[in-house]
C-alpha cells in the first residue's frame, strides 16, 4: 500500500498547482505521525517482533533478525512464518521517520543488541530517554550509534546511562551536544565498561 500512497501523494506535491508553502511538509509530518501510531491490537495479534518490524519498515528503517545476515527493507517482503520465529536483533533507522509516539513498539522486543539512529529528524532527547528506560533494551542492547540527529542534545545522551549493558556507543555529527567533556564524563562514570567513540566538533 506504500506504492499506492506514493502515487496518490505525488500529484499533491508536484509543480502542476503549487500547494501553499509548507503544505507538503505538513502533509508528510501528518503521514509520519500516522505511520508511528501504535496499534496495540496488532502487537497482541502478531507478536511484538512482527508488529515492530511493520512499524520500522513503514517508517523507512531496516531490521535484521536473529540468525540471519540479511537486512529486511521491503515491507511486503517481511517473512511470514510461525509467530515468534523472527526476532529482531538489529535496527538500522537511517533516514527513517521513527518518532517518539511509535516507541511503545520497542517494549516487547527482547533480542535487540544493536540500534543505529542516523539522520532521524524526529529523534530527540525524549526518544533517547524512552530508549534507556525500556526494560528489555536495558538487558539486551550492546551497541548504539547516534549520527547526524540534529535534535539530540547533551540531556538525551546523558539519559542513556540507564542502558546498563551497553558496550559500545558511537556519537557523530551531533551539533546539539554543547558540553562534550561533561557529558562523556557522566556517561563513563555511570557505565565504566562502555567503549565510547566520538566524532564530534
């Protein structure tokens, strides 16, 4: 149904008749909010991993399942099989529109070891806070990369200290981080085993 949507949407934002300024952006913002709406009945019906996969792919992210090398990127190509067979192990949210309101999908995931957030325009401090307060992720998450997310500040990075099993954190191109030394110090105090790699101004 994404294709159908694409065909419907194109004319709205094409040059034939110019919509009022900001209309397309507003439309996409609205659409992205729709994509992030949590369907709790769906989670019940198909299980947390399948429901989260649908959410992530709908938003343009990729997922990789436990025991598989290949990244899933095609919504219509999601594997069908016995419920609970495919467990999300890694999430690559590069250029995706995941936003805070969708994060309830993460609660039921028990096997996620890696997350990459890159060029995510809707990821802000609250999202990172929510991530670090997610009980299952506190247990399973080992690697986190946050790259070119313009709305993330020191507060969001410091909030990650609750991810007690995190082994590797990579931070790059985050203009919102103003107190680099302090932030790093706080994180390292909280997570002495964390390997922290920085590529920040």
